[in-house]
């Protein structure tokens, strides 16, 4: 049981923004749509929210045309002349919900989001984080079948962003919500969603769990977009990868050609534990603490590489690096 | 320091706009106001009411001014409001051309426009009619009204109607519940400006109205030319009251509607 997007296309002024999107949104889960700016994420979300009609394709729920999802916008878009309580009650009023029930649902929702004390304030009188909670409450009070979040945390500071991510996850679990979450921040998508769909240039390139995405990006476009990896060019001959840096076995992806690229994630190299995939010997040029691990710039012959390691190496130190597992070649 | 400057600035603006009104009022109710006296030597507090009773042209002039003014406000809003919404909401290649067309009545000299329109209106049998005068006055008021409405709507830079529709509102509901309250200040500004411009029109009313509509502005002119300053001042006071009463009423109704939306209906 799920929401289904079948062959969704969107064209604006002779420009194809979405190209035959096929996507399954599993119920009672969070699906993140991750893509660079201008990839069509917001356009797709507007279609799911019923604000735009696609030029082609259908959006179904359990085989029937789906009702539009409720959107929480990037910039919150609270009605400036209404109080917090009235903003939250707006959708219920439009659905002609009786006054008593409306008040009760609004009170419950405000309590659930810990914003009861803001009920009589106006949007201009509350902070960005509080506005975000109000926008969420305004959507959730309608008990939506599908909740759509359009980069909702992009304007919040790091601490508040994490707090909001946890809040949305908690609400998703307690209210059994189906959530589609659009972002261009990989960390946000990975922290939040069970499934991540990569949207690049109007096309869904891969749908997978965060772990699968990092371990086996389906193609070079996805790998390059996800970043945090080195890309080593070389040749693919006789089931082996040949380059100045590394010559050895590699896991070939279906589209591999003679001129190939080796995918080496920053965190995919080891120094302490030798593996059968011995990579190369490199010299540490610089070392930076990123808050969790050390981030190194290495000089390997004429190439520069980036590596994340838990242990500290001194600049100038030369050491041998191993691949954690068989590297992918595209 | 900043506050002092803004207070004195406000005082200066107040004097610039308020002083003429005070002088007109003093002229209307004062007697024996000659050089070198700073203020009138005698007062006749009922002067305006007496003038109203004696001058049989005043009440018809009020009615003509109000009727043309309110008609112009209605027609202007009918065109300007949807146009302002469209100009803010939709990006079109014709936007530049539309802007030039909208502001054309201000660019072209009024006399040239009125004269050429007079010829056209004669053919259309609109000269001498209420509708003819209202249409011409609307032409002159549209640029101000559209500019004020566009500026007000552009402040928000957000399609709140889309938000409302996503939350379940119909198109009409989203307009009535969201767009209208958001444009409150723009509407008040546009109505004020339109009514002032329309009621102050002299040449267009005279030419297109063919002398059938003797408004306050038209009646005031010969009084000033003839040196009857006290009578002209009485006209002036009535003119201000005629202008301010409907404006105050409109503002009160609109603000009440927004207050009700915010506190009672929701």
C-alpha cells in the first residue's frame, strides 16, 4: 500500500522540468527527495500538493487518484494577519469543521508541538524555529494522508535543525504519517528518511536507503552528486582497473567502459587494518579535525586525494592505504 | 537624536499638509481678517452652515462630486485590483508594455488626452453623461491605484493564495480570506488617491461632462477668480469633509473586516 507516481512529466515554456518520474512513496515512512538546486524537487512537490498539474502522468494512492498532500513551505508562509491559533485553525475552517471540534484539535496540536503559549501571538512576534513549528502544526492538524516538507529546515541553525528533525521523526512515528521531504542537504536526508530518492536534472536516478546510496551509487552522476568521494580516472581492461594510483581488482558497474572512473569515498580507506585491496602509499599534506574524524589531504604521486580517518597522522608522514572493500568502478 | 529628527520631520510634513487646511478653515469661519492681524478679529462659528443654507448650488455640487468620485473609485478598483494581482503574480513578457500603457495617462499631457477623448466620446455619445466622466477620470486615476496596489502586494512576495488552496480553501475563499486582508493598506491607499484625484478634476469634468456636472471643484474655481475667498473657503471645508467622510468609512469597514477575520470568524 503506497502512493505511486507514474510517468510524471512537467514542461514549462518548452523546458522539460520533470522527465517521466516513476516513484513509489511507501506509506507511514519518510521518503527524502535529494537533489541539487534546479533539479525539479519543488516542482515535484507542488504536483504532489496539487498546486500544479503535471503535463503528463498520474499520481495514485492505492490505485485511485491521490488527494493532494499538505505542504509545509521552506519559508513557512504563515498568514501574517492571523494569530498562531488562527493560522493552525485555517485549514479546519476551510473544511467547515465545527467551532468546538476545531478549537479542541488546534489546542491538542499546539500542545503536541509545545507552542501552546504562542497561541495568541502573530507570526512576526515569534522566532524562525517557532514559526516552523506553527507551520508544521497547521499542516498536521488536518491529519494529512501525505505530508510534504519543502526544505523546511534550511533557514534554521544547526542545533535547531537537529531538534526539528527529531521532532518530525517523533511525530511521524506517533501519528503514523507518510512524509515526503525535499532537501539538497545530504546529511538532512540521511538523518531523516528511511528511503532517499536522488533527483537530478528532472529524473529519479536512484531510490535506496542512505547506507545503500553511499555504498553503491547506481551511476557516476549519483556518485558525483553525493560527493565526499575521490574519483580516479583510469582504464578498465581484463577485469582490472589500471591507473597511476591504483592497479587491481574492482567491482564493475554495468555501464563500465574502457575509459573508467574508480569511486573512492573519503571514508572508504583504511590504514591500520590491511585488506586484500591494497591501494597506494601516500604522504599526508594537511590534517583537519571535522568534529568527528580527521580529514586528510594526501599526495599520491602526482594526484591529490581526500581521506577521512579516525586516527591521527602527522603531516609529512607516509603510509599505506587500503580499500575497506572492493572499490566500485564506473 | 534619530527620534528627534523623525519627529521634526513629521512636524514639517504635518505643517505642509495641515497648514493650508487650517488657513481654509480660518478663512471660512473668520471675519475681519486684514493685514497686519495674524488671526481674524471676529468669528462666525456657523458660517459654513449659513453658507450651506444660502447657496443653492452647494448641495447639488456635493452630490455630483460624490457620485462621480465614488463611481470613479468603483470602476478604478474593478480594473486596478485584478490587474495589480496579475502584475504581481504572473511573469509575462508583456509586463513592460503593460506598465507603459498603465502610466501613459500620466506621461501624456492631460489636456491633449482629454481633448482627443472628447472627440471620441462625442462619437460614442458619452459626452455629457455620468459614465463618460467616470471613464475619463478612471483613466487618470488608474496609474496611482495600480502603483499603490502593486507596491502593497509585492511586499509579501509570497503566493499566500497557493498556501490557502493547499490547506483546502477554494479560489474564492483564498481571495476573500487571504488576498483581500493582505491588500488592506494598498486598497485604502488606492481608494484615497482615486477619490482625491477624481474629486479634484476640473478640466475633464467640464469638457467631457459638457457642463452637466457642476462639482465642488468646478464651482469653487469662479469663486476664487472673483475674489470671493470666504465663499471659496466654505466650499473648501465642505470639499474636505466630502472627501474625508467616505474615506474614513471605507477604512473603518475594511479594518473591521480584517479584525473579524482574525478574531471572530476563525
